[in-house]
């Protein structure tokens, strides 16, 4: 598995922010590769640089120096519109606060990324959105509005939205941060299932127990990699979910 | 992204905020409807003035003394017109079809217990064709045979006032104690351009007025008509030539003033054009205000939807996509406002025409121009907010609460 070319390669990435007279070094030379089919958690406390890392991985921000090669393409020098095209074709985002368009049905929310890809026809768009919703188990909620869905269901719509453009990597930013433990585990089940189907996932979180569901954990601290370890004992989210006390007992 | 898809996104966004969309559309609707109605009003009054002026007498020319006043003081005694001038014009002028003096007296026409405060107009028979009058009943007096005769021809309003029971021919009107025998009546012409009643007239031979009523040889005005449209200027020059020659006139100023129908139409239409221009400008300002309303709403919309913009960018929208999405929204608002406004403007024009009997004429040009202006308004006022949206930083925008 490690023999093939990595799906993304981060090479000596630095990112400086000018705050008035001061320069903040958010990332100070980070190196790692992610290979196709990996499920990587990026951990770190606030201020560790993990958000900056995620923004660069998601092609929303450019490094001050260093190289970022995504799916064989150098991205560090690309202009805004070129980065947008990469986001449109190669990246799927899942956010902490779901970021679904309100007053817009689940299926329309899922179709949204494909609207910005002119090579996908309307019928193809619909077909793929239905398929993506089926994969997250929401085939029966397609025409529901976000406010008619629970938090977990909304996050599943968001995952379907991240899947619909068939990205080379799914980037999740604290995707379970707004959810209770049970729902978090449900969401992690979906991520694990997607990973088993071959999806590459980078999951940013600060919760250590979430990291135990992934195959590898990169820990950032003060803009540098502190640890980059393979998780020998990957927990099964389904088993963890079933081991939880039933919801009635939590209520007591 | 395909324009159609962007339009769909924009429409969806507008439908999500129906009330707000409705209100900003309303601003444009009012502006456009006002422009359409004002232009229709201006255009209508222009046409109606033209029609009325023509019905007053086609190609009419009026000659009157040129009162040379400076600072309100009459500098020298003005030249007066006299009967010989009328005869000279009639005999010599080649571009003139008919010519008639006009001398008048004010007073009451009385028949039994009925009276009518109608001006008595002394004219010659040509006056009828100059002013487009026609005989309804009886006959018109003859210039030679009825010279100084105590006869008259009356309009329908006078018939109504003085002879409510009808049949005035052969009866006698008393005007300043002088009996005038009615020998004819005129066909109704209706009210004129400025509300005066063209049927409230009593015509009598001019010599009758000059000798029996006012005891003067001066003529206040001479009416004439040119032989056809486009001859007004030549006819004017010719008349002026004849009048000057009769007086061996050598001074640089003209002794008389000559008004032609064409000039009068121009004078009146230029006034009404000015009024309609002012009204149209006011209406245009309200359209502009509507545009500012759009800009305002687009600004609010961009700020409010910062997070949405961030999300759209994160999932692959480029700046241009965002820009056009918002531009489409403002253009759709303004075009929708334009269509509704044009419809309402036309409807309002028709209602005013039907119920208030005002001349209204919706011009195709004003409709096309309004529609074009709406489009430009949408682009113009949507541009800046749309550009602001397109330049947002996706990271900052996503973080926006």
C-alpha cells in the first residue's frame, strides 16, 4: 500500500500570518503523505495549526512556502479560480456545523457541488445525488428540509454532499463536534464504511476517542508534527455504538 | 457555470426570501409604472393638442398688430389693420386660400327670458373654412349681399341657451339692443384645446360689427389659411409683403405679427413636452430610488449569506460563479419589476383614459426603454454587492456567524 504514489503530499509546508507588526507562524515546516484509502485523523489543541493545515489541504488557503501536491498536481502556486476548480473536482468537505443551505431540500443540498461542475448534466446530477444519499442511509429523507432533520441526519446530508463529486479525499472539520456521543459514533460508522469502500479521509478533531476510529493519527503542536502514528488497534464504530447504554438510560 | 443553472440558483434564492424579493420588486414596479404612465400622459396630450389644433382649422394663420412695447410701455402707436388689408390679401396673395377679418364685441345675447354671455364675432364667410366650421341648418351670410346686414349664424351652445325649444332659424336675437336675425346654425365642434367652447359663438358680418356695434374702421385680427400644409411660411412672407407694401413700410421691425398654426402647435407642444419631461424625470428618479433599494437589499443579502457564499466557494464555486449568482438575482428583481411595472403602467394609462377621459398614449419606445433601463438598473446596482460577494475569502466567509 505504501509503495504506490501518495494521493497527497505535504512537503515542508509553512504558513505565516501577519498580525499587525507581528508574524504568526501557524505552520513551521510540516511534512506528511496520505495514501489512497487511508483514514487519517489530524489532532491538536487550538493554536496547534490544525485548522490552518485543513484549509491548506482543502485548497482554501495557500502555504507561504513548501509544496502541496494533490492527486499529482502542484497546488501551491494556483490562483483563486484554479483552486476553486480543484475543490470542485477533488475535495469533499464536511463541516462541524453542517453548513446546509436552509430552505433547500436534502437532495438539492447534495446536488450543489455538481452545479459548479459544468460537465455534469442535470439528470446525472440528480442520479448521483440520490446515490450519495442512499450511501449515507437517507434515501427516505431526500425532500426534507434541513430544519426537518436531526443534527445527525443533517451531518449525513453533508457527508452525501461531500461524496457526490467523487473527490479524491474527504476533509472533515470537527464533523462530530456538534453531536452527542451516540450520534457521533453513528457518523463515525459512516466514515468507517466509506473508508472500507476505498475513500480517503482526513478528519480533523480534538477529541482523542474519535481518533481511535481511524487508522493513523497525526498530532500537531505549535505548527509542527508532534506525532504521526499508525493506529494498530482501530476501534469499530459500530461495536462502540452498540456498547453505549441505550438512550433511555442516559435520560435517567 | 451555465447561465441557466445560475439563473435557477438565483431564482431559488429569491424564492427563499419572498417578502424581501417582493418589496424590492415593488420599488422597481412603482418606478417603471410611473415612467410608463407619465410618458403616456405626455405623449397623449401631445397627440391630442395636435388633433385639436387641426380641428380648430388646418393651416390657419392669424395676423395682428405688433405692439412694440418696451418695459411694458407702448413706444409708438401700433399700425392698425383695416378692411383694405383684407381685400388686398384676398386679391393679391397666391398662397392664401381664405381670408377673414375678426372684430368682436362682448355682451349678452338675449331672446325673451333667455340670455347667453357670448362674444359677437364679426367675420366674413371665409372664416368658416379657415376654422373648420360647417353649417348645420340654414345658410351662411354672404360678404357682399349681407354687408352690414342684421343677421347672424350661431353655434350649438348658443342654440341650447337661447332656443331651448329648438328651431332658431328665422328668429331674432337681441345683442346690445340690436336685433339680429338667425339665418343659420353651425355643426357642433365640441370644446377646444383649453376648455373653451367652440360652439359658444355668434357670427355676424364684420361690417355689421364695425358699423353698428363698435363704430370703428380698425380690425383687431385677420384670419387666413394657407393653400396647404407646408405653405405656412411662404404665405406668411407673402402677407407681410402685401401689408408692408400698402404702407410703404421701411422700418426694420415688422408692423404686424403673424402666427401660423404650425408655430402655435410648436409653442404649445414644447410647453407640454417640458411638463412631460419634468414628470418623466420625477418618475425616473423613483426608478433610481428603486434601484438603490435593490442595491440595499443585495448588500444585506450578501452579508446575511456570507456563510452560504463561503460554503459555495468551499465546494467549488469560483468568484465568477458567485458574482453572477448575485448579479442574476438583482437583474431578475429589476426585470420582474420592469415587466410588472410596464403592465401596471399600461393598465393605469388605460384606466385614466377610460375613466377620466384624459388623452393617454403608451409608446412602444417607452416600453422598450423602460425594460432596457431596468436591465441596466439591475446590473448597475447589483454589480457592487455581487463583486463584494465574489471577493470574499472562503475561510473567513465560512467562519462568519
